[in-house]
């Protein structure tokens, strides 16, 4: 067993991890949620080694991480609705269970033949899977029944020497953010079921549930990272609709924090918009609009509204319904427009529906 710091020599660490996994060894690796136990899920000896370490019986499935939906299709059957779920939620902290195609080692699929798939929001894992050209197991790095681990210290502390001897490599990414393990979604039946609740909870294919400001902030972070994969240089715009107090400003401030803005992000209700220059970012300006006080096309012309949305700008727009259908369609054509709608379910719960550009 040896430890490599992924921040010291990224390419070398990644190649060593891939080399060990290809050889059938057990590697401890960082993910977007917790540290995971990574082996080749198509190698029976490697899977047996994983179960020996985990103290877990076969029949209880082990999820696998893939790079994209095309790799997923090699291992599971995806119906039309499940494909939509992939498109709306992945990459992200979700495990989606589908019927397996029985192309993995015994013990990876559940007793009913189903298999959980992850496409993490993790450069580390996606780069590793792409280097291997095949999936890795994505089960949390803990003994069965124990809590997940966010650092190698907490992982190693309770292990016996016998358990440590089963590990070939530990990849150290420091202390990970304390995100919950992924939300597990069962798509085997006619309706999706949530089997395990992580930080992000889905109500349907295009809906997430927030029960607090911190959960709304995490959803904003998830949307921002997902938006970075859109792949063209148009302005990026989050269109935020919903009643007063439902979380639009919390969402906008969270986007600002993700962009590295350290100054206080103020609500622009009385000034229409605030502008924040960005450094060390893919974008050069963050605009935070509040259109609540605008009621006519002339008022939008006065602030030369559409001219703000240049390439390499990112914006959050609260009360977009006030711009009217014509202006909204012009904005949609000009930008990568992500629509986000907040709805009260009760005093503490928000339903957040969303749509990304095709």
C-alpha cells in the first residue's frame, strides 16, 4: 500500500491509479461526494477483493462510474424516460438504477439483475475512466455499515493491518467537502423511486427538491457545473422565476460564490442590475439582474438590456417574465439560456424545475 498526492503530479497519479485498477488491484480514490473503493467491475478477482475488503455480501449491488451515456449503454438498458433523466441530472451526485446487461463480474449487479450507474461531477474520476476506457466501481470507501469518509486519515484510522494489506494505492485529494453520498434513483418501475437521499433530491425528470437555503445553494452549484459542459461560447444565462422569497436570490448569490466573488452580492431590486468583474474564471463579468420594477419594452431599451449578454459573460435574471415573450425569445436565441422555476410546496420546501438548452 502506498499513497500518492493527486495535487503533486496529476498525470502520474492518474496513470498509476489506472495501472493498478487494470492489474486487478484495489485503489482508494476521491469522488465528487466521498472517497470510493475503485476496482475494475469486469474483473472477477478484483470484485472479490473489493467484497473481501468491504465485508459485504454479494447480491447487494455495487454502483459503477462511467464517463458518459454511451459507456452506460454498454452495461445497462436505458428506456426513453431514463435517457431523459441522464440528460437532465448527469453528470451529478446521482446513481441511476436500470436493468443490467450482465457484462460485469458477479456481485456488481443486484440479485434482480439491476445495476447502478454514476456519471460524477468529478474531473478526477472522469479522467480516470476515460484513461481506462472502462468503468470503475464507485462504492464509498468504508466497511459495510460504517459512515463514508471524506479524508484518508478517517478512512485509515479504524482499519486493521489485514485490511490495509488489501489496498494497493490510496490517492490523496485532501479533505473533501462534506457532501452526502449520491442520491440513488430506481428507474426499474413505471415511476422513479428515491432509494437513498443525498444532497440533491429529484421529484421527477426535470425537478429537484430543496428544503433549505443551503440545499438551494447546492442545487445552484450543481447547475453551474453542469452548464460548463454546454460547449459553446455564447453568454450563459440563468432565468430564475418564482414568487418572492422562494430562493432566487439565494441561487444567484451561490452562483456568484462559485465564480469566486468575495465581495457581498447585493440584491439589485432598486438598481435593476449589479455587475461584478471576474478574475481567474471562464467568464469575465457576472451580471445579477432583478427585473421586478421593469414593466415596458421602453424600460428595457433604456438599459440596453440585450447588449449585456456578450460571449464570456454569465448572468442570473430574477423576474424574467417581466421582459415579455418577444424579448425573452430574443434572449433565448442569443444565449445559452437555462430556465429555473421555484415553486412553494410548503413553508420549508421548494420544487425547483429546470430546463437546459438542447
